[in-house]
C-alpha cells in the first residue's frame, strides 16, 4: 500500500535539484499546499499537490494553487499515473509528476499568466517570516 507521505521526499529532492528551497504544508486560504518550491532570486513559486491515486482531487487543489504560484504540478504515484486524464491538466496549464523513488515529468507545467500577485506575496511573506523565525515545522520540509 502506498501513502501520500512516500511521495514527499522524491519530489522535495526533485525541486531542490532545480535550486528551489522546498517547504511543506503552506497555508493558503482554508487548505494547505503540500509542497512549495521557492526561489527568491527569481521571484518564483512552484506549488505541488501530492496524491497517490486521486488525481481529480489533486487537480481541484492545483487549480486553486494557480492563484499564488508561477507554476503548479500534481505528483501522482507511478502505479496510478496512467489513469490521469492529461487533457484536463493541459486545459489548466498544470504539470504532472510521476513519482516513485524518482520523479519523472509527464507534463511540464505552463507558466501561469493568471497569478494574483498579492496572493503570491502572501505565500512568500509567510515562508520568509517563518524562515526568519527558524520555525522548523514550517521551514524546509524534513519529510
């Protein structure tokens, strides 16, 4: 049996290799974004929602994440990624990551042109505030 928590470390490493600081469980309205990759120098935020197999739920969450992120991905277990209807992701510009011990990009995320700069700044400010406080629970994810 696979668990969502098993997807976190491979995706964290994938984002870190691309020079992102990676944070977990970032509050956004009434929910939390599973992972955020943040590059302050480039002013770029990448959101990732993780699900073992429920790609529809992940897509709904990812659509909301577009409000505050430059690019958005959904990470799905390799076991179930073949069930994903990629045309729905393409319609919203959301990328798909196939996750097992490694990460493979099945669909590259489009750069989001509908981002709300104030909401992006809200997420960035939250990360920077917690980082400056040395908050280990919200800082770079250790999972």
